[in-house]
């Protein structure tokens, strides 16, 4: 069962990439989602929601994502050092490698697919293309890695809260990109899949989460 999630992510990523490359019928989902979002945004006519969408999408930029990733690695290393964990410094190079993985994965892929954005304008020579979404991949990998590193030093309840908050933040970045008409929906979905695969591979390499402290023994308990 543990292999079902990464297999599903990989399958969705392959199908979307194939459809983008072949200009297949699945791209109708992009056009339908864009038109529906456009209509709803204009019907709502909320400056506040529009600013929220733009702000959330900005959270997928190199700043603040990469500085927060390094901060997360530093915090995790500090927590490990306080508990005298072996190789307490390991979260720092992990954070650096995760940050380096983003351009290594996204830039060649954008260049290969060279997909125009939602406005349909031809790419200029300095543009890489819109597929997959760089902001979505950056936020998913950077914030997800920071959460994994820190979460492994926390108790189960705090870890779940951190993971949930991180997932909601990354979902918000993707929503903001689509809402603001910065990206096609499939650009975002593909980057979520890509980021999920990176985080799954990273989680398998990291040490197990910190064990919960044992509670007081209950008399007569088994």
C-alpha cells in the first residue's frame, strides 16, 4: 500500500506530460477550468480575494521559499543537536540539496515542453515555458522538505499539525496561481505530483520520526 501513492503520482504526472506534449484532449480541462475561474472571479468581483490569490502565488517564489527551507533545515539541526542525535547537522545539507533539486528538475522540463501560458502568447527567447509550474514545485519541495525535517523532531500531534498546515499552504499557492491566471491547472497539478515524488523519496531516506515519550504505566494494564 505504501507504494500506491508514489505510483499514482507518477502515473498522473506521465499522463499530464504526455497530453501537454501531444496537445491532447485532456487540455480541455485546462480551458474549462480557466473559463470557470474567470467567470467566477468576475462574478465575485472581490479585490480582497484577488489580492489573496496573488499573495499566495508569490509564496511559491524563490523568496521566501528557499530562505524558509534553509531556516527549516537549521531549526531541525538545532533540535537534533539538543537531543545529542548522531549527525545532527544532516538537515542542513538535505535542505540545500532539496533546494538545488527544484531548478534541476523544473528548468529542463520547462525548456523541453515550452508550453505557452494561459494568455496564449508565443514564448520569447528568454522564457522557459509554463509547464510545469515552477512556483508550485518550489513551494511543494521547499516547504514540504522543511516540514519533513522539522516534523521528525516533534511529537506526533505537533508533526501532524505541521504537515497539515504545510499541505494547506502549498495548496493555497497552487490555487493562487490558477485564480490569478498565472498558470494552467495542469501545470499546477503536475508540479504537485513532481513535488510529492521528491518528498516521498526524501522521507524514505530520512531517519524515522522521534519516538513519543512513554506515558506513565497504568496499574493492571496490558
